[in-house]
C-alpha cells in the first residue's frame, strides 16, 4: 500500500518528489487502514559495533548464516546473563533422518544421542552500559580525498549527486519541493560527519532564499533515554529484584535502576495509558521515517 504511493509502479501512485513530502504521503495512505497503526524503525544508524565491542564471548564466532534464534529467560544461567539462546541452521524443519536435534548447539548423551545443550549458546561475556547512548555510526565520506586515503569507491560523491538532483531531476519540481532538496544540501554542509550532529532531533534547516525552515523532527539521532522510556511502557511489565552473587550483579542492577528511572520519568504517561486501556479506548500509534516524519522505537520478540 505505502510502496505504491512512495514508489509508483506501472504508473500508479502519487510518487514522492522530496523528503518532507513523505510524511503527507504516508498520512494519506494510512487513512484507509483500520485499527491501530504504528511505524517503527530499527536504530540502524547507531554504531552498535562500537557499543558491543569487547562484550561478545569468544565462542560466539562464525554465526553468520543462522537465521532462526530463540531467546528464553532461565534463572539458572547467570553466566549467560539469564538468557538461554538456541538456534537452527536454517528456517526449515530438520530432515527426518537427521541425527541433529531441532535446535542447536547440541552434545552427546551417555547413550550417544545428540541433544540440545540445556545451557544453549553462550553469546555475551559482559553487557554494555545501557545508560550510555551509542554514537551515530560514521558516514561514508562525501568526496574522495587522496591525502586521507579515501578513494572514489569509498565516497558517495556528494557534489555530483546533489548537482544531479537539483539541476536535473528536481529542476522541474515546484518551488517547495526544490527547497526541500536545497535543505538537504545545506544539511550536509552543516553536518559533514556524523559526530557533528546534535545529541537529538529536531534539526531546523533554512537554506539560502528558502521561504521557510525545514525541520527534521523524528528519526536519528534519537533521545536515547526517552526512547527506552517509551519501550518500558510499551507492554505491561514488572520489576523484580533478585540478589544474585555473581560478577555480573552490578550490570544487572544497572539495568534494573535504569528501568526504574524510565518508569518514574514516564509514570504520568503510564497512568494515562492504563486508564484508556481499562475503558477499552484505542490509543494512537506512532509512525516512523526520516527527514520530518514521525517515528517510534521498535520492539522485538524472542524469535528472530
């Protein structure tokens, strides 16, 4: 439905001339939908590689093709941070004559049968600090730079790309749509690298000769604590504190304390949502995107 609006196929759909038009197009397309609607995005612009650097266990290596993972809480596995992780090699059911169990890793029993290891796969040796916001991952360089060792293949050729858009593709667009592309060009003038961005949105851009300011309101960089505050209120949950004598106690207490902070900050919103749920009133969802569209934090399940 949305794809036909944003990227017309076979001459159908209105198309999208410029970034800020995306919000209006999505709003129009969603009017025909019933029930609660929500757009969420993965925080793929955050530098997760840096955040998790040094935290993975050495045994968690070479797992590039396994697509089916199950994560289960198990209070008997403090060394696994109370998470039992098992996986399949592929999405299909094992062959009937296979010696391997359905889920791996596996090991032999006394009679030689292969069974899923009860502790599962060890993934994390330590956990990252959830109170520290990860940085935005580095952007691809805008232009080649021989002195810096940046080749043509390493860069995205910003000058040529923006020139092609503004002087060719968008040249026949209405004035407001041309302003939007001028704002994107100005954005890359102001923020040449990802670490130059402000801590969180909104970002207001006024290009030369523009009739108005163009505001990036939702997306990344996101308010890290605010996002986790929203996640704590996404579903009913409780806080359970158990004193465990392990070396990871401080990390688990940090998770508990951070959750308490988020709950306290958002208690008013929680009470409002609870009152609406009690009367079976629908709540509004959020929708996500970039360059001026609304967004919400994503959530996951135990299977992926």
